[in-house]
C-alpha cells in the first residue's frame, strides 16, 4: 500500500485555488489576490502567529466560496456591492460545517459589513474580518481604477465607518513595507505570503472534502454524488478482490472525478430535461476542467482514474474515446460506479431509479459493449451490501446538507434587512 499521501501540504492550496477560479471567470484569482493583500497586512501587523496568518490567508482565499449564483457574482464584482448576505452566509456555513477553519467561520459571515456591526464579536475574528473586507475592496478598487490617490480618498471616506481606523493604518503600513501595488496582481504573489502550508494530512483531506461538498451542494440532486460514487467504487473493488493499492487509487480517483463540475453553470446542472447538443458540449468540458484543476499535481494513475470515468469500452465515451484495454480496471470501476450513482439518485431530469431498473440499464449497457459484464455481475451479486454501506456513508452528509439549508434560511431572514454594511 502506498504511504505517501495523495493530498498534501504541497498540492492542496493549488487545488483549492484552481477550483475556486472556476466558480466564475469574473472571480479568477480574486481570492488569491485578497489572500496576498491580507497576508501583507498581517505581516505588517506582526502580532499574529504563523498559524493564525496561515489560517487567515486560507480564509481570504476561500472568502467567496459561497458565491455560486451568477447574479450574485455580478453584485460582488461591482465596486460597491449591494446585497452581499447570500454568499456571506453560505460561505460562513460552509466553513463552519465543512472545513478545518470552523473557529474562524464568522470572519466570512461579516466580510462585507461595516466595522460597527462587529461590536460584540470576538476580537481576533473581528480583526480578521476587517482585514479581508479591506483587502477585498482594495482588490476590486485597483482592478477598476488603479490610482493611488483615488484609493486614498476612498479609504479616508470609509475610515471609522466601514473600516476600523486601525485596519486602514495596517494597510498603509503594508504599503510602506512591501511593494504591494506592484506585487498584488502577480499570480505568484500569494506564495510570498504563504511560503509553505503547514497542514496535517487530515486537514488537507478536510479541505478536499470541503471542495467536493461545495461542488455537490450546488444542486440538490448531486448533494451526495461524489461520496456515493466513491463508496460504490471502493465496495465494488473489494468484491472484485482488487489489491489495497488499487482500492486506494480508486478511492482518490472517485473523490476527484467531478471536481470540474464547479465550472459548469448551475442552469445546465439543474436543467430539467434532455440537454441540447450545445449544453451537452459544455457539460462534457467538466472532465477538461478537472484535468486543469488537478494541474499535474496528483499521482498519474489516480489522475487517469478521475479523468476517464466517461470513457466506454466500445470507444463511444469521452473525452478521448478510449477503447477496451486502454481503460484500466480501476478506471472502469469508477466509471461504472458513477453511472450507478446517477441512476440511483434523483436528477433534475429524472426520479431515482429502483434496484431493478438500475440493474437492467447496466445489463443493457454491458450487452452493448459499453461497460464490463464482469463488473455488472459483481455489482448485481452484492448490490444490497453495496447499497447499505452507501447509505451509512451518505446519512451524515444529507443531515449536514439539510441542517445547513435550514440555517441558511434562518440567517438570511435575520441579516437580510440589516443595511449597516451599505456604503454611504
Ligand atoms: Fe464577498
Ligand atoms: Fe462526470
Ligand atoms: Fe460523476
């Protein structure tokens, strides 16, 4: 069994960055630049520990993770946003329930509000929130209007209103100490503030899971899709008596297989019917997007498992149209499990299928030479066991999803009408 961890301190921040870059082209690299600006402010301050700095830079990188809906991204990228609660609340709930940054989650809830709203909030959180708030506005300001005197004017207007005076001072301290305006736009500048991520394997895996849930939670039909595919694939591999190494690779390949869905518009993911040829073409790009997100940083065997889940034995699959033996058994296991997961789940265009209907579709595909009859046979034989293992794994995720949705509605109701963050 391979001991080196697939997801580690060296590749996790790249995976996070590249995934977020696909939320929307208008947000490309925004998180990274905000993290850079926040990092420089924290360095100028000097009172935050290395661990705190790392956490806050990761928060800054993730601060817009709640921004799924295109309309809302429109709002955010306008220089002054109007209604910012939806993505702030969703991002907060996400970090609270699904990331190793639980203790810091409130920072994201308040990343657009004026300083006075933070009365009574824990001081470290209030400070981090204000730093991200200011870094976020500076980034948008410079993108639109890179003139220092204009920014000076803006910040002096917002001082002691939207931003604490001390945070504005911190920004100027950073400007004095580092060539911030020259470095800010450089895609690599982020590395300067977080030279080395010091994360445990468990934390790295927790970040990966967070990304996966961020993607699957976009549509209520896909909430448990990745976990379902992964569970079916590893159970199937076990019943196939595959080696520990193969099961390990299948586990990670399945976890990573649909990361690229982050780049597919929700309207297509949720489309209630057969997709048009153009929409299908877009849907299929999720595999290329996954490849781009993995960025050559993941073991090649696992990368191929993730990227080949839509290939078919008869060459009718995509993206490469590979045939027969060119698709390894591990790759086939994940491909078949992906189909099973889709058949068993509801989709915007269909109800959940019964065991009988699922198996009959699989048999038909095997009969047509698209998938392995051997795999379908093993699935059929152990179907109930595979399904009960699956249900155990999905239950807590569904619970989190419904809890999170309920909390979202409650918080939106609570904050929506507060206009304290509104620019004067
Ligand atoms: Fe935001
Ligand atoms: Fe897929
Ligand atoms: Fe999938």
